[in-house]
C-alpha cells in the first residue's frame, strides 16, 4: 500500500512540476506559484513540528505564513538579489521588533523569536532561491531539480544493490547519522548526476533564449561536469542535514502531508543547499 501511495504521489508531484516548468502562459505560472507557496509553508511548518519534539517552540503559523507570502510575491514580481536580501533583513528585523512590543511574556518571546528566525533563515531562505532561478528561466530550475533528484535516486539504488551484493558490508559514509548511505551509493549517484547533466546540457539549454546560449557556450567544456558534481554533493549534504535534524528530534519523517513519501521537507531537503549554489553559479557566469 505504501508503495502504491508513494508512486501516486510521485506521479502527481512530477506532473505538476513539469507542467509548471514546460508549459507557457499564466496557467503554468499559477501552478508553480501554488506548488512553491504550499511547499514553503509546509517546509517551515514541518521544521517547527520536528524541533517541538525537543521542546524548541516558535511562532509556527506566523513564520510559515510569512515564508509562503514571501515566495508568492517572488513568483509574480521580479526582485533583484540585492533588493531581495535587503527585504529579508527588514522582514526579519521587523518581525523581531513587532513581536517584542506585542508579546507580554518577553522571556518566552525571546526564545520563540530566536527559534522562529533561525528556522526561517535556515530553511525558507535557501529554498526561496529556487524561485529566483525560476525567474531567470524555468528550464534552468528544471535542470537543477532533475540533476539533483537523479543523484538522490542513483545513490539510493546503488547503495541498496551494493548492500545486497555485499551482504550489508558495503562501506558506510556516516553510519551515526544515516546508516543506509554508503560510498558505493555516492559513486552511483555521482555518475547519474554527471550523466544527466551532460545529457540535459545538450537538450535543454539550446531551448533557452539566445542570450543564455551565448553565455553558456563560453563554458561548455566544464559546465555539465562541474555542475553535475556540485549538484550531487550539494544534494547529498542537504539530505544529510535533514537526517541530522530528524535524528536529533527523534522522528522518521518530517511530516505526512505527501502520502507514501513523508513531508515536504523530505521531498525538498536535497535542494536546500543546491538552490543558492546553482543561483550563485548562474550569477557568476552571467546566465
């Protein structure tokens, strides 16, 4: 039953994401806005639900709502990175000052405010860079997500197969954090990410506008290899980050909003570091 639910959820999520990336027009933008806004809300909400297990309280609904609103605005209004960072600083400081005046029990407030701002900065901020990539070109976001996720899948399959072939004696990377991750899985996932990066570099990028093609052509020798390697290890690090958090909080999944797959954080954890990394790469090469 779990496998069926997982398959259905996967098909629905992938179909919605591909529609929002490949289709043109208002409908696709609205679909992406809905997907991004809901994801932003529940990623933050699930993070609070986890840290509450270790008695770390925060302004769960308020912070989740602010993250969702931020992403929604970013989808429909073009924001330069400097203005984006300045706006976030004012938003964070504004939340702090406002709650300081309206909250009566200031001792509890300080703890909840620090936890809330920490969750916002560590979770909502990195993932919001996916929207900035989308604003450059949706195909670039599709590329980043596809290369990252194929690395996740390749690592899982390679690790599982190597474990069976070696009777569970494959070489573990960090058994104290994630006992199923192995060096054999890392190698398999890395190969998958690099191969898909090479393939998509020749099939997706020619579809971009001429300015992007001109910029990318200057770096065709190393672009697919470098990006494939960076996105795999960035995704691997993001996945480990959530694993540490879940193990610390004593939970198996971040949530249960996605049937058979867990929570939104479980689905997006590998993109948490890759979104800002890939955006910085695009800025560096002026794509």
